[in-house]
């Protein structure tokens, strides 16, 4: 059960973001995919079983097959399993400890105040750009990307994310090999990552880049890790802030609930919105060996080498967990004790997103500062769909102060 004071309100309309292709169906379904059979999972219980079996599956999404061709370069943490993943995860855990995350709050508050101070009544501001600035600066502090212009890095990463780098060409491995040829990845490397590496070789800090240097990572290996953390921490937080603001601006009752809640209640509301609008819509895994599960109709076995497609939007609505109101935004809803408020939006098991609490905190700080003002949106944001994650990209969200 979530905690925090929440003003009671009827459940308003649900998600605003759904891809064109229908996603509903049975809890488990075997379908014909472009490259062979695919096990499609829409059940919370089955998804949790699969994600909590670290020995059973490996990453099969986000360009995983291309990453396997990276040669001698160390893989980013997203693509590791077994002892390698556990070691890398333990090493990074201290950067996401609750006390460390809480220590970023004063910086977040100062930054949010600076960003919203520029809002005006006589012209619009793209809210997605403000939210990206927030996410870039906060995540940059954790990663160690603090030796270049925040404005410039936001612009470069915005172009990088918009370019769907994981869905074309050779994936991360190919992008790394193309560095010297320039392009989005090259500019990020030479203008943002390389200055940070030089600085931390002289004076290490309490950040991920310093830790990677200490572990003997090469510059290109640090780049691939920075791209992974940037995609996971910057782009996704921008989408969470923008999607939540869209909901709040279009629903006065929901906005009143947000404004009247304490910090815990506001965070819980944001996690409920993230449940409805998960930034990543699919997780794909490939079975390492035969996997036995407790299925909806009894025990079942998924064969070795099978592609499993976890449909998070449907998992997050699972009536077995959410009841009949799973498709609605219900602040203050009661969930089973073992189910988090965001359900599977941050994943689960050994690959659960470590930066989830950080993303929710910075979103709550930014939106709380934003909605201290009377704000209006002149149009909804532009919505684009990422073919790799079946997640959404939101930009061009024009807002201004009410006149």
C-alpha cells in the first residue's frame, strides 16, 4: 500500500499514449514474429517470475545482438548477466543509495527554480526541453558528466535520442567505431565524455566515470557506459516529467490532487502516472535454457533460445493485480503489498532500474516548482514511438504562464 496523504478523487481517464498497433490479448501467447516464434507475456505474475530468474534469460532488446559483436570492448551494464552483472551492479549501487539520492535534492530544487523562472505569459516554452535540462544536469552529476556546457550537452543528447541510435546500423558497437567520423555520438564523446574523463584522471570524484577509470575501463568503454546511463537516466526522466505534466494540465482534478499532497503522495501519484504511461513499453529477453513457470492454466515450459516479449503496458494493467480499474489513473489506489506503485515500469529482478527513485524525486521536485504557478498548454506534445523499446518520445510541448 502506498503511503502519503492523497486527496480523494474519482479515477479519471487512463493513458494518453498508446501505439497504433493493438496490445491487448491473453496473459501468455505464442505468436509468429519476424524472426521466428515469440512468447508474448501480458501477465504481472509471469513477468515477475521471468525477471527474477537471473540464470534463465539474457537481454534480447535494445540492440543486444549488435552488442555481442563489440569485440574486446567490455559490454555496458544493461547487457551483462551472471557474475559480471552482479559485480558491476554492486559497484554502482552506492551512487543510488537512498541517502545519496536525498543529498541531490537541494541541487534539484535550485535547478528547478532556475528553469521555471524563465516562463512567461507572452511566449511559450517547450516543456520537454526544460525537463531534459533538468534530467541532464541531475544524471550528469551522478555519471560524472560535469565538464561541459549543460545547454550544449542537452542539445547534443536531445539530437542523439531523437535519432534512434539503437534502432539503426550496427547498434552501440558500430556507433563506437564511427566516433572519429563524427556524428551525434562523436560530438557527445569529444565535447562531453572526453573532458569528463580527462578531469577525473587528474582528480577522481564520487561518480560513475571515476569508478570506471579506477577499474581500468578504456575511454570507448566509458563512452558506451555513459550512453547507457544517459539513455536510462536522462531520456526516460524527460519523458516521465513531460507525460506527467500533460496529464496534470489536462485534468484539473488530478492537478488539484497533486498540489494538495505531501511529498510522498506526489511521488506516489507520479509513479501511478508512470504505471499508466511506462516510458519503455516492451522488455525482451531470450531464454538461456528451458524455463519452467507457473502459468495461468498450470505449469508451462518455455524452450531454450526462445524470444520472450514482456508487454509492460498490459502487465501494468493486469486485472489480477490492479482489478477492474487498471486502465485508469487512480491516485491512492491500494495494491498488494509486494507490488510497487509503478508496477513494472522500472522493471524487476536483477536488472531493475537502480535510478528509479532518483527519477521520481527529480520529477516531483521539478513539477512541484512548475505547478506553484498557473500554467497553460497551447497544444499537446508531439508523440513519436521508438521502434526498439516501443516507448514514447515527447517533445514540442508549448506551455506558458496564464495571463
